[in-house]
C-alpha cells in the first residue's frame, strides 16, 4: 500500500518515470550500482558518441522524465566521482536540482575541466540521481540572531 507521499510499507518511495525518446528504450532505467548506493546512475541517451573538448560544456540528455510524488522531495543530480577524478568531467552547475513539479527530460550539463578530450558514449553512466527530503521554511524577520559559538566567522574560520 502506498501513502500520499508515495512511500510504500517497505520504505521505498515509488517514483513514476517516463522514457521521453525512442533512444531511451535501448538503455536501462536509472538504477543503484550496489545495495548501499545512495545515487541511481543516469545514462547518456545519445544516438552517437559526443566528444567534450577541454573547457567545453554541453547538455547531455538522459532520455527520462520523472514525477516526484511530493513537494517534500527533491531529486539532486551529482557528478560521478570516477569521471571527475580520472577525467575532470563534472557538472557545469555543480549540482542539478529537479523540483517536484518539473516534468521535463532530465538533462545533465556536463563540463570537461580536464586537459584531454573526453568521449561520452551512448548509454554511458554520466551522473547520479539522489532523491532527498526537502524542509519547507517560512521567514521570520528579526532584529538580531541568537548568538552561536562560531558567530560570524566565515570561510576557514573553523580551521583548514
């Protein structure tokens, strides 16, 4: 049985997914690589390889769209650590945010910060998707903030 937030009794949240291009049929839906993985691997939904030269950024389609079942959830797109550490391939926007009311195709803004061209093959795992809860807030404007041990110390104020 599923509740109003899409949760199931086993703790898994059911998220509707739609393949948005015929090419997406050739690739598996995003999946967890291991039982302990937090992120689902997103794949490049490409007809042919794409080469990113150093300093280039390009939107790479994933071929899927999702419908998060609640505004208390967000899907975050993160870089794959292996691509970043070995080849300098990262997300141009740092972290992609997929809001609960977005229904379009998930695109990954890929950036080559490396020193060599990098080829993305059709079906390559290019990023990871993590679904997390969102805390909704309401501002309460005040004249002063409650003091803390840290205070107003900014960048590097707590050590290296």
